[in-house]
């Protein structure tokens, strides 16, 4: 299980956030994104290779309003992989 923190930012301030746990061995990145967006009550953005690459390389990725088909009321949607506490 991995924990993913999704946060909505306006002017670099977190206005809404949600943390979910997913089974990385059975859940695709898109399914995880869809579940997180549903829990935040926002539309699912267009997922590009750049987002997956950034998430794999930096443990985080950022979606801008231009990544959404519908208009959104925030500046950024950030996904961050939270490390396990041992």
C-alpha cells in the first residue's frame, strides 16, 4: 500500500486536500488519480506521460488548469507520494 496526498492550491496555499491509500500492485496510476479526484469532488484531468514521469522520478506531479477539460477554481492540483513511516 502506498499513500498519495492530493492537494488543491490557490496562490500556493492549500485550500483542500485528501490522502488515499492504494495498492500499487493492482491499481493503475489513472485509477488512483480518478479515485482521488472523486474524493476531492473535481473533474479528472488529462493524464500525460509527463505527469507519470514526474511522479515516478520526483514522487510528485502537478496538474495545471489547462490539464482539465472543464474549468476549475484552483491554480494547481498536486499529487505527492507520502513515504511510509517505519
